[in-house]
C-alpha cells in the first residue's frame, strides 16, 4: 500500500501536469502530510530563483498556494467529498531572502476540516484565512523567511462514491 505522502505527491504531480502547469514547473514535493498539517519543499534552482539568487516571489506564491490547497484537497478526498476550491485573497510578508530550498508548512487541518463540515451541512461556500509559514532550513533553521495568509474558499459539491 502506498504511503500517504506518496499518494499526495502523485495527486500533486497529476494536478500540476494536467491542471496548473506552473505548479509542475516549480517541482514541489510533499515531505509530510497528516490530518493536521502539510509540508512541502520547492528547490531553489534556475527555474525558481530570481536575479538576486533567492527564491522568486512567484515560486513562493505557488508554494503557499499548494501547501494550503493540497491539504484541503487531501482532507476532502479522505472524507469522501468533492469540493470546489479557490483562493479569494493573499497577503504575504517577506522577512529575509530564501537562498536555498524552501519548505512551506500549513498547520490548519482542524480548521479546514471544520470548513468542510460546515459546507457539507449547509451546502454553502465557506471562506476562511489559512496561514502558511515559509522556512529555509539549510540557511535559517526554523526561522520563517516569509509568511502567507490566503483566504481559502471552498464548497462541497458532492459526495464521492466509495469503492467496496
């Protein structure tokens, strides 16, 4: 049986190849996933760095989007729910240059679960801000290099059929 990380990376790769090619271009890799959080890595390379030799703003935005969005998608899938998911707004604070591979972490699984339950019960779209912390462990340890707040907007559109 495939591990949860392997399944999530497979879902991410398919989504990037077929839906949002810029995600695939940045080659994110999920390193941890649980019911409470998701962490992924985007490497600093010729595709993701800027003229200052640090991670480009666009690659940072992609990492924040994927960390929060994929956690919500994974939680919906494991709950047997199909969701319509988007981000309505984003705020970012850049604290220092990320000059090596970057880790994006979202620890708001509990809140996302509550959003899914509320949307499933009411049939309405639910919007809440979701936080993503960005670190560059090789250079800065666990000190954040950036933080993002993205307003996650989701609506449960159907219940997925379960295979027996």
